């Protein structure tokens, strides 16, 4: 069996999963900022000690994340500590929206596995979402999933919220690439407008709530390297992004930076959606291992995970017997 070997201890990815042959791992009763890959659990503690011992972003240090190194996208940890979330750190049901960019740049570089097989970026994104859906449902069967698409210059709400993982994965399987049209601009403002039309947040004040009935998270997969999206934060959009019940996570799948590929500009614009400081924002070139590890990190519940720059995925060193 060919395997992706992760650069992070305790996280291992089977490339056979990409072909859809592996079954999801066994169920876990509870998930407190942990990663589940191949049936193994790796700890990602969200205790106060992890917040006080903040270091540079782990992704930037371990994976040569040049876009993250070039952009100070994180709020200071002490600033966030002054205004913590008012919601309890519980594994409440999530309504998760997968927003997938199906546009393909000209001369797109494929992902290449260790066994020599190559796959288009959308294929890889579809596979990691399907693995994520199965693992997330094992953690809490009340999680729901919806799907929306970023097309050349418009946004489509494709699938409403459902707990049926087979239905979700089937719709994802049917997604096809479209060519990115020159001159067409992707509007993140329109994206947020569509989310507002289809998403109802809990109508309760966070300060008066012992446990929210659910929270909403959008995971955005943006795959264009030459199209810098537009974003105008209007009042309704600001209200949604500032809500305690709503979180945006971002996975930017891009080509290598060049004169034509405006990856840094795109990355900076995408970060404008991550206004509260609680978002997780990742970028990946054509690295299958890193893409799978990113999705494993996103399994953590937004109410239970630490700030991204304070997260640690290394297993503790085994103690030597005396």
C-alpha cells in the first residue's frame, strides 16, 4: 500500500482513500479538538495552557507556508483573550456549508501522488470533503451539511442542509470543473448574500445561553490563482461575520506564485472573511498530504478548538521509565 507520510507526528494518510476504497474509521463518542485519521486520534488540546504558550503558526513553520509567512493574518492572542466567545465549549451540532470553487485556471497543474497518479484539484477537493463528511458524522450524528458552488462570476446554492451523508457525497461526486473565464470576477460579497438567504442563526443572545441549539460554519475552498475575488463588507455581511454562531474557515488551493499567478493577492483578500480571529485559514499548492492534513485539522469543533496560531498537533514525547 502506498502512503502519504505526514511531516507531523501522529498523522498518517492513506492514498487509497482517494480512490474511495477505504471505509470511514470507527465511531468516536466525543471530539474535543482532536484529529481522526485512519481510525487514530491525535490530540489538539484547547486548554488555557495552549493559549498562553502561543508560537508562530504551525502550518507556516512546518510546511513552508510562504503565503502565511508574508501575511500577518492573525489577531494578537491577548486581544482575543479580552473578548472571548460567550458560547460554551461544547460539541454542539454544526450546520456546515461547503463552498466549492469549481473554476479551473488555464494550464492547471494536477496533484501528483507518490505512486505517480495525477488528479485535478477539484477531484482532490471532492475526495477530502467526502472523507471529512464521514468522519464528522461519526463524531456527532446531528451535524448537517450543505453545498454551494462558486462559478465564474456567480454563486449557486446547490444542496440544502441534510444529515444524509450518502446524499451529500453523491452530489459532491457529480461536480465538474468549468473553465475560469478571463475578465470574470468572483464576488465574495455575493457569496455572503447567498449564505444569509439560506442560513438562519439561533435567535438567542449568546450571553443567556447554556448550550446553543446549533452553530453554522462555512468552509470555503477557493481554487483560482489568477482571479482576485472582490469583497465589500456591507452591514448585513458584517453582522453575519461577527455572529458568535457563525464561523468561516478557508482552504486556498493554488498554483505556485508567479507573475501570472496572483496567489498572495488572492490569499490576502480571502483573509478579509476571517474577521473575528477564530477562523482557520490554510493554503496549499499541489501537496496531497498537506491537503488531507488540513481537512483533519478542520474536524475540530470551532467552539472547542484553540486559535489557529496556538494549535499544536505534535504528540507528547514518551516518558522514559525510571
